[in-house]
């Protein structure tokens, strides 16, 4: 085994973690494993970006991104919400959905990853790199535990959000979209309304199927279904299908 401790990156498919990997490539840093935890409910553009970016990394000598799932994927978060007749835990003010479907699957994969097992057997700790940027130092709570040493490269490099965006663009890459489940209660209203119709219906189905007492819906104090219905009603007011004659500036 190499005397160097294995370096793993927890990739979230968002701006910060993408910029962190871009900078690691640029700075000639070593990375041994990159994992992405799939809840089964990521936005379609996230999956597309993941595939594109993994290929970009491999072309530059980095490992491909390994997609991991809770328990190997016996049940997605969406399926769990339906079975339990509840909303994602963040709707109730908790973060257990993130830990169960993001943190735990990545830890489980590393527990069975041979370089990590060999490092732990020899008394080394695996270096885990997290993409928190310089504008959010309060999130960098951990330094090390029995298995890992945490590193926060963007904070070390004093790279905030704008610097991350510039780094991605300088590499010739498109910016990734927001990385989250399409039915995440933390979504902003414009993000909800921009979802494709089929994903809106799937989110509404989660909301309708939940036994709710302490919250009204995915918006906590309001229901996504009401927002989406209101938006559709407003759009009907601006339906211009009755205009049969084009205006004078129309240029076919």
C-alpha cells in the first residue's frame, strides 16, 4: 500500500463541489475516489451534468464519479415518503433525509473500499474533502474522527461563491444547476414553478399522500399544489390563443 493516505471527495453536483474538483485538477492534486450519493430524486439536469463532468475528470486523469445509493438502492427517498405517508424530514425542521440518503451511503461505500480498509488497518486516516466555500466557514465543523481527516479546500484557498463560478467557467465548463431533490421543501417558488409538469405532479403526489398535522405541505406553511394551481390559473389569464392576426412587426 502507498504510504500516502487515500483522498476521497464527496461530490454534491453543485457549484462548490464542482469548483473544488476543477481546482484540484488545475493544482495537480491527487484524488483517489469521488462519490456522489443519489437519492433517486435528483433533478434531471443534475444527472446529465454528473455524467458530463465525470467524463471531463477522467479525461484529465482523475477517477470517474462513483454513484452510491442508500443500501444499494432498495428504496428511493421518494418511495420512502410514499410508504411512510410523510414529507422529507426537512419539511419538519430536521435533516435526517440528507444524512440517510447522502452521508450514510457514501460512508458505507468507503467502509468497503479496499484502499480505505487498508489505510485504517495500518493506522492511517482517510482524507475526506468537502466543498464548503469561504463564505460558509460555519459549516466546516469537523476536523477528524477515528476514520477520517476532513479538509475544506475551498476555505483553505479562500474561494467564495463568485470565485467558484469563475473557476468553473475558466475551465470551459457550464455551471451546474442547483443540486437537490426536485421535491425538496427548501426549494424557492420560482424553482418549483420551473419544474417539468411530470415532476410537479410527482411532488404533489407526495404532498397529497402525507398524513400532515404540524405542517400544511412541502412549503411547510403552504402547499406546493396550491402554488402550482395558482400559477396555472394566472397563466390562463394571459392566454393569447385568440389572437389570430400577427402584429405589424412580425417577420415570419
